[in-house]
C-alpha cells in the first residue's frame, strides 16, 4: 500500500512537471497553425486576383478588446472586386461642379446601392483616380464629393463626362479562415516596414454616433449614441428616422431606421488588396485610406495570443511574424525576436545586428559598421541616429522621441521617459500630454494617464519587426 502511494505521488510530481512543457508545446503549435492560416489566406487572395485579372483582397475582421483601443483579428475572408460601374444605362454622365465635387444624373439612380465611400472614380476614362468621400441624394441624382489626391488636377466646371467607378473588394461567399481558439493577429503591433508603429494607428477610435434625419449611404458605419460595444453598417442607404432605433446586439442582425437598414457588425474590417501581378496595391479600412497609393514597405502581421494583445505579445518569443512583400506579395514567416540581447565585450557583430546596453535604458542600438566589440562597454548615446564606436563596431541609436509636455500625440505614437527606465511607451488613446511628466509604470501592458493621452508600457517594436523584415530580404520582396 505504501509503495502504491509512493508511485502515485511520483506520478503526480512528474505530471506537474510535464504539464507546463506540454502547454508550451500546444501554444506553439496553435500559433504556428494560425500563421499557416494567414499564409494560406494571402496565397488564395493573390491567386484570386490572378484568376479574375482584377484586384482581390484578404479581408481582416477587426475586433477590439472591450473598453480598450487594442485591436486584433481572428477571422479572415477572401474579398472579390465587383465589375466597374458606369451608370445604369448607356449615356450616364457626371457634371463637374465645385472642386472635387460632381453631380451624377438620373441615369445613375442605382449609384448609392453600388458605390460606397472609398471607391475610386475616373472621368472620361482617363486618369487620375479620385476617391469617393461622400454620396448625397439630390433630386433624381446624387452629389458626390471626392478626396483630393496629391498633385492631381480636376476637370473644368460645367463639363458633363462619362465616368467609371472602380469598386472596392467585397467579402466573398467563400468559407472564412478561422484562426485556432486563442490565436489572433495582433493588429496593435502589426504594420508596414519599420516606421509605422501600428496598423491600429489608422483605425478610427470609433465610428461617428448615429444622427437623426441624416443621409447615410451604403457602407457607412455608425455607433449608437449610448455605446454598448457594437458598430453598425448601412446595408441599404437612405435617411435615418427622427428617433433612434432599438439596436440589435447580435452580429449580423438588422434594424430598419427610416429608409436605412443597419446591420450589427464589429469595427470596420481591414482589407489587404492585391493586384493580378501579386503586388500589394493598398490597405483599405484605414483612416485616412491609403488605397490609391501603393505601399513602399513590407507588411508585417504579428500572430500572437488573444490574452496578450498589445505589449505582452510583442515580448512573447512564441509569437510569429507573417510578412507580405509589398512588391511581389512574397510571404515569409519569422519568429518574434522580441527585445535584442544585451551587449557583450569582444564579440563579433554583423552589420544590422541589434543589441541593448547591459543596463537597459529603453533604447536599442544597431550595428551600422560590423566588427568585434571592445573590451569595455561604450557610453551609449540617447539621441536617435547618434553613433558610438565600440572596438571595430559602430553602433547607431534607434530611439523613439523623448516625452514632452503639452504635445499632441496621435494614437500609435511612441515615446520614452525623460529619465530612462528600460521601457518605451505607446499611445493607446490620442490627445495632448499633460503639463508634467506622468509616473511611468515598469510592467509590460500597464497603462498611465497623461493629460488626454493614455500610454501603455511596452518594448521597442523596431527590433522585432526588423527580424521579420530580414527574412523578406532573402530572395526579394
């Protein structure tokens, strides 16, 4: 009997030791499967664009952490581009009125049900393209306003011109890609190249609140005047009622509001758009939308855990970066490098290698000139771009700006304290900083209020994303 109890006790100890190891392995497999799903989604979107010879996309269903600006995704859809729209019948025209405004005639009666904000229009079948910013019903036609593209002209006032609307990709009927339970694309840490801190920077904090007796076009988002965590998209455009509807709280449910039909949804999705050649032509759903200008840097998507959205995923080495080359659409997967290793003496460092001081100061340094480090640690500079010689190595400081008082900080902006504490901070809520520096937390994921701004304690994003970027450098982008 005693022997049996001893055996049971030993088994319990062994199981206790094995469980954390098993859990780590399961978590790793879950994230690898999620990265594979993202990879497959990108591949199929590129194949769809090549097959149809029209732009296609991968639509990322954006969700947000309750009562937080942190955003993530766990569901992906293929997106197809509908055929261009040039009116309901031959002879449909648009009359150029004010700068970046045109009136579409009665032959375009279906325009509000076909076109939506963000679509591109060109007149007389000539470039340039103009992006639709609003559609307002007037009489039997519509007055459409456009975003003014950089260095683009505008047709002469009074001209009646034919037009072509290049419609944005829309969610296809194909089965969505569901990431494994607990795995997400951490959009807070995902972005282009090394300069953009976050895709979440361009996602609106929230859509505008519902307004009575207002014109809403198809595809417009709104939220209730009393927030409850859901958003609504106009499936059928029209004019809202005099009183606010009873908003449904089940995804996909609809409600009629005057002549508008609203559908309960999450925040506006992000769509990565691919040309038939495989090139990334833009990312829709950001604010402002960069759809009309092609990206010039690789897109990096961080696959991590739902429970760690934000700074903790960035520090978790089990995460994976799925990178999409902007020029060819080439896909690579790289491990999350997290923060760089501590500096060591008499060590060979290749060009482009990162390190941090043995006493962390919230900054990181990249080897601008390769070589062997010196016997003693250098005096690390604190200004972005400043260099220091260390034996045969020349290190360059990579640093976010130092916090300043009474400064407007956009959402997604980075800073570091005036007195280094080993951490960096990202603005999760935009606004103007306070008159005095806040008491900075030193725990990953912790937040602190600073005037109108809310900062989250995190690590420097650049080294982790640089690691993914280096994988893209092998064999082209």
